[in-house]
C-alpha cells in the first residue's frame, strides 16, 4: 500500500547573492515528493545543491522560487516535526552522553523519568552502554556521531534530515554506523532524507536514490532501490548491488 506524501517540493530554486551583483544558483527548479517511512538518499557531484536542498526543507534557508510543503502545509518556519543531523559533531561538549540525548525531550516537557527512559532506549540502540556519563571529549569521533543520531531520534521527529553525517569517519566506523542507522530506521520507520557522496552508502541505506546534477543544479533522475529489508553489508558483494553502483557512477559522470 502506498504511503502518504509527507514532503512536497514544488519547482523550488535557491539563488545566493555572492556580492558585487553576482549570484549563484544552488538549486534549480527541483520538484520532488517524499512519502512516509521512505529513506531517500540524495547523491550528486560537489556543488550540485544537495545540502542546500536539506536546508530548504528544514527552513534554515528560504527558497528564491517555488514552495515546500510538509503534510500539506507550506514551510514558513522551522518545524518541530523535522530533525537534522549535520556532518560536523553538534553534541554539547559540557553535557554527558545521557544529558545530550535527554536535552530535547526535557525541552518538550517530559518528566525526569520519561527522559531517562528515552535516553536508555537510544543509548542501547546506538551501542553506547557504559558511556552514559562520559563527556564528548572522552569519546571517539564515531561515538560522538552515535550521540548525534541518538539525540536526533530522541526528539521524536517525523522527518529526519541527515547531511553527510558519516562523511568524516573512517570506512569501518562509517559502515558500523550505517548498520546501526538501518536498525533504528527499521524499528522507528521515520521518514529520512540523507545526503551522501558515497554511492555504496546510498545503496545500502536508501529506498530511493535522488541523483542531482550540476549546472543546472536539479534532479537528473530518481532510482528505486530493490533490495529488501533488513539489509546488511554482505549486500555489497552481490552482482545486482555492483551493477546498480555502476549505474549510479555512470549517471554522475554525465555532469561531473
């Protein structure tokens, strides 16, 4: 059964003024529908507008033309139903792992006991048991990113926007976090839009892949990912996976 549309992007463009009368088109006439419980991965060459598109959905930037709707309502301000995970670490350095994860629920008025239940659930889900009372300076980069992911889910968003969250991590840590994220998504079934440069990451995670092009900075094509859930990394060794990776690679070369 088809899921309801949760995000609608209608002919959206974003033009930045870079001074002295010059402008740059970051996003050009993008139209896209995203449905409930989808895991959309967005790929494309550097400078094609992938991250800008997420910022527009989150209302951290305003479109120059077109409009974005969430559950049928135009996006005019940041929406509490939308969470975001950035590439740089955004954990609060003065708070422990537990207090970082409980920060959002506490702001929403949850009791101390409720906040503790939420943090214990996500600490377990991201594999940070034993580090509940550690400060971020005591954690590795991968562990801090686990805190970022746990904190985002703890805020209970309907939509999670992720801007290359694992891009700065080593390959082994990145793969571990991909599997953790898939495990959480299979449980929570949030709607996720995930920007990545890594084609294998997009194929492991995504239910659909949006391929963006540069000049014009728009959508080149959208591919359905046929692999069933739950997924694991052995998927990468399959012929179908490698064929789809080559297909993505060839598409990106057109506008490289």
